[in-house]
C-alpha cells in the first residue's frame, strides 16, 4: 500500500513538472498546401461556402497607407526614476507571430513539389505561437476571389457619397475664404482623402480557403479545414448594380464545385507530417522552441 502511494505521488510530480515545462515552449508551425494534378475525384456541388474570415489572416496584402510621422518627443523631459526608464513590457508567452521565411526543410519540399509531375504546391503559411489556450485559428488561402458578399453595400455607398460631398464643401469653403485662393488650390492635392465609412468589411471567399489550428492537450494536434472552390456560371448575364448612372456587371456564380480536406490528428515536432486527400493535401513541419534561459555565467 505504501508503495502505491509513493508511485501515485511520483506520477503526479512528473505530470506537474511536464506541465510547467510546457508553459515555456513555443512552436514554429509551417504548412504547405498542395494539389494532386492527376485525380478522378468528383467535386461536391454546393451553393453555400463556409466563411473563414473569423480566423487570423496573415496572407491578405495590407492596404497601402501613408506613413505617419512619429510624434516629437521632448528631449528635456526625463523619466521620474531609473526603474521607469529601464522597465520594459514582459513578452507575451502566447503571442502569435507571422513568419515569412521558409525553413530549409520546407524550401526543399516546395522545390521537389514544383519539379514533380503529379503535384503542385499552392500556398505556404508559417507562424509562431505558444502552447497555452486559446489556440489561434490561422486562415490559409490564395488571392483568387471566387465570391464576395457585402450586405451593407447600399449603406457603404451612401456614407461614401456623404463623405465626398462634405469634403468637397469644406474644400470650397477654404478656397473662397482666401482672397486669391491660390494657396489652397496649390495644397488641394495634399488634402486628406475621406475616410472609409465604419461599416462591416466585405466578406471575401477565395478559390483556396480554409483554416489550420495547432492545439495542445496532452499531445500536439493539428486541425485542417480547407476547400478548393470553382465557380459554376450560368450563360453570361448582366445585372444592374447602380441606377445613377446605370452600371452593370456580370452576375456571380450560381453554385460551386468544392474539394475538401478536413483532418485532425496527433502530430510530433521535428517530423514532416503529411495530410493526404484525393485532391487537396498538406505538409506540416512543427519545431519546438524552448524559452531562452537567463545567462548566469557573467
């Protein structure tokens, strides 16, 4: 009986030690999505596509914005004490960081897939995360949009028109307030553009779209939920999108052909993991990064 108690206490100690060590671990995750060029899989036909916009998206190109000048600081103002000057915010052990450079392992895998006959690499995503909840969902997609939805299109258009009219009236008021009017006309190009109205963003659906999640319980698991979509078009028709002046555009697809890859399984670090599907597949490579310990030798 005494032996069993000691064994149970030892197992609890080992489990708690492992949990504490896990809190100091971060993971670099690399996912490479590929397609099979030679397949006979029938696509699923559907009219509804899942929306993956809830996931963190590192692959959408950022909007081009003018660089803001850093506010001027007073060189004569000193911090109240040295502790305040040297204090730095502690890094978040569960911070999510986008990584753009491929590891040597993935670079070689991409090269081999490019040279192979039956496969073609489609997209690559890499990031670093912690091992504590909540585990982030990352969106992985290409840049080919197959459908967009904007339920607030009319509201967005009305707000843009109102902002343009207000900006134009303010500009004219500034111009005519000047006797000559030349200074304002010369600087009119420097006037700020009207801001985009605060309405929900347009929902975009990409040809290749989906999410990937690395989560940890007792073991590491990787969840993949991805689709490859192709629009089904009726005979070409034009729909009226604006009445003043009349503007027409091509109607969107009426349905979609979809190939899916939905898998969730245990994965290990420092090992190439292959998620196989008849059309969509994925390679995943995960690296454990131990938190750097302080150097006490000095």
